[in-house]
C-alpha cells in the first residue's frame, strides 16, 4: 500500500536537483548529420604524423546527450586536485553537505536506501561519517560490501589513507583467500561473497552495528542473496542498521522489498556529456577502440583522459599492445599517452596507478572492464569509449551448461558508462555502435545474475545456514524454478544433500570451503584417495584465476618449450601440468628467477601459494590430514569425484560431446591434451569464444565415473569401457577402429 510508505523529511531529499543520470534522451529519430571529425575537417589537411598513425578513421554521428545537472560541479584539474589536501577533497564531494542529515536519518530509521550517482562519495564517505558519529563505539564494526574484489581493496586503501591509518588496522578489507583485517578493524570492506560466508560463523552479524550493502544496483548473485538474509536478521536485531546503496535512481524496488524503507537521495552533480555513435556498425570493436583512442589523443586538447570499456583481461592486453605499437614510432612527436589497464586480477600495486593524477602534457588512457562503470571512480576522465559489450556468465538450465559469454550491455549500463565522462568537465562518449543499435538492440536493464547463473554454491550455503525451503526464500527477484531444481539435483549428486534435500555431513564440510561445490567436493574426495596435498595445490592454481604462463611475442618458441616441459609423461591433463609447475617451483624454494627462466608469472604463483596455505588451514578445520600421492591415477580420481558432471567423450567422428547432454565441445587450444585427444575427459569449465571450449581438461577412465558417482552415471551410458584413445591411424575410419 503506497499510502503507508514512509517519507523522508524534505530536509535531506533534494529530488528536484537530480537531473543528470536519468538516461540519454531521444530528442527525435532524425539523426543529425554532424559527423564528428575530431577537429580536422578533411583527411588531406592532416599532418604526416596523423596520417602515419591513422590509416583509417571512424566516423561518428552525434545523436543524443546526457543532460548535466543545473548545479555544475566545480571543475578541478588533476594538478589542482593533487594540491588539495585529503580534507579538502573529502569536503568537495557531493555527499559532504548532507552528512548531518545522513546521520540523523540512520539514527531514525533501521533501514535506509541510499541513492547517489557514482563518485558522490557513498562508498568512501558514509562509513567514515558513521564512524565519526560513534556507530563503531563499544567494539562494534561498520561493514560495507562490494560486488568486486578490486573495489573492496582499492576503496579500503583509500579510506585508510583518508583516516591516516595503515590498511589492515582500523580500516581493512576481506576478499576470498585474502583477509586484510585485524582485531582493531572497525571499518571493514568486503566482497558480498565474503559477507555471505560470515553468516556461517556469525548468523546474526552480532559484531556489526551497521551493514552497508553497496552497489546494490549491480544485482550480483551474492548481493541478491544478502538482501534476503539481512532483511531477515534486521527483524530480530533492532539495533542493526542497514544501508542499501545504489547508483541508479530506480530505488523503489529496494524500498518496497525492505518494507517501504525510506530513500536518502544524494543529489548528483554532473556536466553534460555529448554522445556519439558510429555511423555504421563496426566489424572489429577492438580495432575501432584503438583507432578511436588515437583519434581523440591526436585531436582533442589536454587535459582530458580517456576511459575505454572492454570485456576482460585478454581484450585489455590486446588493445594495450596495439596502442603501444602504434604510438611507439611517434613517441617523440606526440604527447605522451599513458596506458593503464584495470581488471579484477590485476595486481594491486598496478591498480592503484589509475588513481595517480595525470602529469601535465600527457594523457591517460584507462583500459577497464565494467569495474569502472560504477564501482571504481577515476578522476579526470573526459572521454569514454564504449564498444557496448561486457562478459557475462549464464547458465542454461536445460543443458546444465554454464558459460562465460561476451554480450551486449543494457541501455542502463551504456548510460552509466557515458556518465563517467562528465565528472570533472563536460565530456564526450563515443559509442562504437550505431544509434539504431542502441535503440533497438540493447535491453533496458541488465538481467539480475540470480536469474541466469548456476545456483549450486548459494543453495549449499543457504542449506548450511539452516534455510531449507529455498523455493520460498525471500528473494528480491526469485531465480527460475528449474535452475533451483538443477542446483538441488547437483548437490544431491555430489552427496551434499540427501534424498530429502537435507544437508549431509559431507555437505556441511563442503560448505567450509569458499569454492564451488564441485571444487569443494574434489577437496573432500582427496581424503579417500589420500592425495589432498596435490589436490589443494591444483585448487590453488586454478583459483588464482590468472595466467600462469606468459608468452612474449619475441620469445614464443622458448616460452612454449618451457610450458611443454611441465606436461609430464604420459600427458594426462592440465591439472597435472599445473601441479608440476607448482611442485617444481616449490623445489626451487619458490624462486622468482626460476619463474623468469620458465616464462611463469611469479605474481600468480605467489598468489597460488597464499591460497594454498589457506586451503591447508581449511583442511585442518574439516579434519583432513594432508597426505601426498605420487600416483596420478588417484589424483585424477579425486578430480573426477568433483567434476563428474563436466565429462565429455570423443565420438566416432572425432568430436567431443558432453556425456549427459550430448553437447558439442572442444579442447581449449592452450591445453596440453589438444593433440592427445583422449577418449574420456573431465573439464574445469566451458568458455565460449569462437567455439565452446573446455578449459583445464583431465584424461580419465570411464569406469572411474561409476566409482565416484554411481548414482549419477549408469553403466550403459558409459558403453565404451575399453577406454581406448582415438587412434590417429589413417586409412581405417574411426568408426571401424572403435567398433561403434
Ligand atoms: O561510492 P561512490 O561512487 O558514491 O563514490 P566513492 O567511491 O566514495 O568515491 C568518492 C571519491 O573518492 C571519488 O572522487 C574518487 O575519485 C575518490 N576515490 C579515490 O580517489 N580512490 C579510490 N580508491 C576510491 C575513491
Ligand atoms: Mg561506490
């Protein structure tokens, strides 16, 4: 009933001032023909440098603009900002003026929805205001969740800086496999996934006085589950304050969900942003991005940094290389272009560089994933290049296959991206797609993650928290019924749930590990196969989720030879190869020099070692004594015990098909088994690029499937118990040779 809805006193709602951020407006469908020529009227007018650099050029058409706010933000150049003290910077943020009202609102209401544009100071300032107002007195903590690791780390570092303390002291962060907090920590930033795990140890979040669920608009799976959990505990913990903060203006949905909680709006301030579209669709958006960066750099005045949105590390590296290549030849003739990548797995020392002010006479180009859309704010950006894509995982409930796809972004995301150009001055956003595509091909809003991913993880966690009736859990948007059913079935097949859907002892132990159910199961199975030392090494190597090997262009032959030296004999799979890498590294006493000689990323290895140490601690917690095995069969059986869903078989035509759903898949070109082509495989995950690729594959014998998952596989499904390899002989057909 909307009439019962609580309203917040006018004192701290300045709704009429919020004009920016409401999306691109379509004045009319008649596109203006004003082609944006980057200042140079004609190709032939240009000097030689320009022609040398740019043999092609992209024509953009201006069609729309994001309106700015009436109150213009103060224009602060990078140099001026550098001179500003931390205190002055804090005071310059939009949220500063409303700090008193904010604290009053928190005192008055248990749940508050906070809305304010990205960069207004929600994440860094609000927890500090609460701290200053005494909300952390009496040994309580103020928590703040972030959907992304990088954001949790960088924000905590920033806040520690602002408070003049060391990171990990009063201000700390906690992300998976990395806890940078101490007993003294009162402001704790963490990923949403970590807070979910904290519920296992502290179901009522007793140590917190305030919990801020930040970036709520991102609607990540973990944030969505947190909504239901925190709403529940707020009912019996009247002293717990909840803040749900979001960068988008449609907070009504959050307000309704939290029993009509009032909304606290922080008026945003933004300069107008002109939006340009390509005149025609671009076939290669990476190439188009490179060209656009150079076009801007060569024609647009300084200062004014560029932000490019790409889908992942690989794309970022490709564009980075191309830019270095293209600017190298003219290094002395053009202004310096500082190229800075930002993505989730980037080492933290390199991440912090993006916040450094750009030196005069240079331009910064930040190549970022959609982490820079809302969770991280970079000052000084005047140009945004938006190819219109992001990486998204999705789960096909029918085939049970989980994918990482590159998909087109939503209109809401496109407008968020554009808005990043107008923070420190009027901006320009170049969309590498047509105005028609924006209007007709982009969805209005992104689909919440909970409605498109595998829920095994979350269901196991909820069961461990004693929530049995998952179907009726209080979801903001419920997941599809069939996805829930599949999750329950998979957990049953893994042995985590019994036939009544209750958590088993195995399931309880599995939930102790901050891993997917399959990986957790593999770890627990290593007890039986007496190879937990090897298995946690493999887990650690896979969990660091970053490239282990590097392949410099000039040294490809050497790098590939080094990589092959870890494949072992016989070659049985990528898991074993990763294990070999780790063990050899350990033999050298974790030497950096050795990594260098073998084209291995030392940083990735160090992280793997950290993760491994933590997994070792968790083994102790579930009372598994670490044992080591030199027999690859037992290790591979343990892998199979976790990953038996991900099983594929080579058919008579020489194609891999998943065993359960007969889905065609391919061995990833980087795999050591690419040429081996064993008959039976389990894989770690499927990635979809040009084809459906299995990443990290492991050769198995079909009879192991019956041993590790007798309730899941029937003998006749595995009708080829001979387990022969595909013969590579010519002449005879594969069919004759395998007898199929
Ligand atoms: O959360 P919200 O988007 O509202 O803003 P914020 O993340 O609190 O950022 C406020 C200001 O702090 C921005 O101007 C950022 O540039 C700055 N900041 C920073 O300098 N370094 C960080 N690691 C995070 C924020
Ligand atoms: Mg924020």
